[in-house]
C-alpha cells in the first residue's frame, strides 16, 4: 500500500477508490481507536463535514479504521503557501470551531473536566501541590455539554473547496471555552507535526501570532463570548498538555505559563 501521510499515532495509506486506511502504531490502545470511530460517526450524523468512517480493519498486526478519502490540502499547508491569506484562513478556522460547539454531545462518555483532571495528575515537571491547586481551580470552572474536538488546529482541517474536520480521537463533551483554550495554546506554542520541513516550521512560527489573534477575534465575534471565559481555561489545559509527550522545549514553555498563573491573582492574560 502507498503511504500518503503519517503522524504521531498513525500512518495513512491509500485504500480502494475513495477511501483511506488510518493504521495506528502497534500496541496503540483499542479504546482510543473505538473512541475515534464513535465520535467520527456522531460528527457525521450531526451533519458536520468530516470524512465518513466505514469501520475497523487490521493489517500486519496493526489496528486501523477506514475513512472516506479527502483530496485536498490542510489549512496548515495552505497557510505556508499563502501566508498573505492568514486572516482568511484564521476566520475559517474560527467559524468551523464555533459550528462544532453549536452541537450538544451529552451522550459522549468522555467528559472534559474528568479527562483534564486525569491528564493533570499524570503531568511531569509539576509538583503534587501544584497539580492539586490546578485541579481545585478547574473544578470551579463551569461545566458544559457541547461537542468539543479536543485537538483543533490548522493541520486537522482539510480544504478541497469545502472544509473537512479530521481526527476526532480526542472528541469529548464539555465547555467550548476549554476547547478554544486548547487551540490557543496549540497556536501559541504547540510543536509542529513530525516530519514538517524546517522552512515550513520557520514560516509557521512567523505566522503564529497573526493566526492566533485573528482566530480569537473571529471566534469571539461569531459566538459573542468574552475572552475572559477562554482565558480561565488556559492554566488547566496547559497542565494537561504536559502529559502528552510533547518536546522538552514546549514543556518548558507550558510550565512557565502555568507557574506564572499560579503565582498571580486572577487576571486576563493574552498568550
């Protein structure tokens, strides 16, 4: 089979016409694969434009899922090729995210606060006292039952004339403000996908601030939210991110954000 993409958790291969196989790394948890299938099916049923899932498969001892094939470029690719259009693509990203959050998802077993709490407890580089403070703080934040993507960024949106939202493995039910906070962190300091060419990394770094600012501005405009509601979720979301095996330089930046916020009285920050 011809491999057409790869990521940290899976490789993408051509399948029969109009379909691809997402083949996960060996020993990747079956529960996570089932979760991606279930949330992808839910997103499709709600009318969200996402590749249609066709079920499980197995190849060479690796578990996989079969999806509808989308022929196009990711928003990340488009941004690096047309950096002058950063505001256009940022607005597109924000509107897609707001559309996701318009749907209720109470039926999902994955609940935002529970997942954040579990991730924070596993986080390296933080003391047990710091973790306890962050969890107590998070418990006071408002609950939510909206559909949240959990990993929404330009490389998880494909464009072929229309936009398609990919990778629902981290999908959950929760407060949209927490989902946006995750995106703000990724757009601010998130590491690029494995295999990203160095010139693209440099260009993406240059575009980060413009992309993030335009995305936030448009999301607030279309939802009527205030940035303070999103900012409140930055600290617990950053702490949870530490448990994801991110590069050391990103971990250092995350810890700096977390400790600065633990040390200060509550106020609105802008990453």
